[in-house]
């Protein structure tokens, strides 16, 4: 039995692959391992059955032979540790790749998610327009630092790794925001990630879910 | 040569152990390994020499025999993987402990840091008082979910692990905020973490740095 992950029945990103199941799908495709998907609705996610898998009522989750995990970072790391293709064999390079996974999730994603919250939850608040530049500047600081470190390299540390996978999925949450356009190296970095055949397969699979839900 | 980490020369938390070096110090103490600390000022952190170690100009960093890491999550995981005491031997329990590390950093810490930003950066903004309840409610949702999952257990999943270490350090950022008092199980959970001899040694060491800097 292949592992089973959960994903949105109808993703709020309308199939743009910005939901967190995309990271796990991409990881499975990079290592060439099969997986199955169980779709959940927003109502399902708050039910006790789903909470037993994910205490914070989110997607994705991961189930395999008595093991249940949540958090996209933990799931991607678990896949990367068990199959070749996402972590270097050298112990030091491996530790650095894992560092980039944490950097994507702890340093880049929080200000990017703050922008999403602002745009969705606080759009009608009287302070929305005034506060937006503060939120965007916080993101720009991190993008600038990331761009400087990346420089003219193809990936963050040697070959493509789980660190790049996580960073690309985090940074591409800004696709369409207009913020990335000031950082051509990051635009090219995200484009390199998106051009990988494994990304494409994962992207098409999550898009097919949204398309089917919309047609239904 | 023991590993060298960086910490604030004069921590903005005034020795309350809420800076991120505390996580790494605590991890070293739990596994009984020596380490050295290089103190950096806020000015140092933005210089090229520190940026070479930490692209985002923060602390802590970790250096050992040609290996340089950043991100407290990555450093604690690196220590936990190399020494007994922070990760279970069983592969499934190990994956679940790592899941809690990611949950602490990706799900709990971002809204908690948002409160810190609001209180420091946005305190003088006209929307501060109006927006604060939104920020606090976002934290309460996560605290409630965490408390429900913890239940009457001592730690999040079996024995104390790197997942608990990370979660305790994240949740105790709320010490003094008044938010934790509605969740007695979490108060007790944080207190259990803080009562560990390894925590106490790490806490005393970081406090001594602040005390010395203040006296100087």
C-alpha cells in the first residue's frame, strides 16, 4: 500500500499549486514513489477524525503502515530520508540542505503568509491599505537576502535538494503579487523549480483535482 | 574543538531566554555535549562576515569542522541526530518527534512572532489597539488546538524529545503576555520543560551573558 496524503477537495488557490500538498506531491515525484490522495473539505478538516491526524486541522497529512505525520516540512523530510533524490549523501551537505528547508518554513514563509492573511482576513479593515507596505517590506528584506545568497547559482547549495523544493514552493506563493519582479534571480530560481518534470507532474495532478471539483 | 554557536551580545529579551540561541543551548545540555558561544552585536549580525554564516543576519549559527549551519530548527535537529537524548530510537516515533519540531516552528511560532512584531514595530501605529485582538485570537486558536492534543500527557508524544524542546521554547515566548493563563495544561507543559536540569543550565548560561553585558 502506498502512503496516503490529504489535500483540499477544492483548493482556495484555484489550482495554482500553492497549497501545501503540492510540496509533498512534488517530493514523491522527485523520488519516483507512488502515493495516494484523500481529498478533504474544509468541514472535514475540522472534524475529530481529521484532527486525530492533524491537531491543527490542516492539510497535508501522511499515513503509512501505522505511521501518521503532519506538517509539510516533516513529511517532505521523511520522504527525503527514505528515498534517494532529495538529500545529498554527504553528511555535511545533507545538514545544509535541511537547513534550507527550515529557512524556507521559519524565515521566508511567515512574512509571506502574513501578506496572505492581510489580503484575505484584513482586507476590509480600516488599516489595510496603510499596513500593507509594512507587510510587503518585511517580505522584501527576506527576498533580498535570499537573492544575495543565491547569487548566480542554480540552486541554494550544490545540486537540487529538499531545501530547494521547500524554498521554491514558499517563494512561489508570491507569484502574482508583483513582489518577485524586483528579484530576477529569484524569478529565475522559481522558474527552474517549476520547470522540473517532477514539479510538472505534481502540479498537473493537483490542478486536475481542482478542475474536477469545479466541474462537479 | 567543540562546536561554536552565536548568540546576542546583549539580548533584547533582557535574559529571559526567549532568543533562539536558548534552543540550541538547551539541546546541547540535554545530550551532554560541550559547546562554545561567540557573542555578536546587532551591528555584527548585519556584516558580511556574519552574513556568510547566516544569510538572514540572525542568530544562532553553528560551526564545527568545516560545517556551518543556521536556523535553530536545523541546528537542534543536527545535534539530536548525532547524540542520544533528543530523538527516539524507533523510526516512527522519531518521525513524529520531528513533526512536532516543524509544528512548533511553522504553525505555532509565526502567529506568536506576529504578536511580537505588533507590540514592537506597530505599537505606535493608529491601528495597533484595534488589530491586537485579531493577532491574539490567531494565537489562541493554535494554543487551544495544542492544549487539546496534549491533553493530560506529560509530553507531546511519549518521552521528552526535540519536538517538546522546540515547542516549549516557542510557547514560552508568550510568558508574560497573559495569553497562556487560559490554557493551564500548556502552562504546566512549559513549566515541566523549564524545570528540566538541562533547561536550567542553558537558561543560567544565557542569563549570565546578559547580566555581564548589562554590568559592562
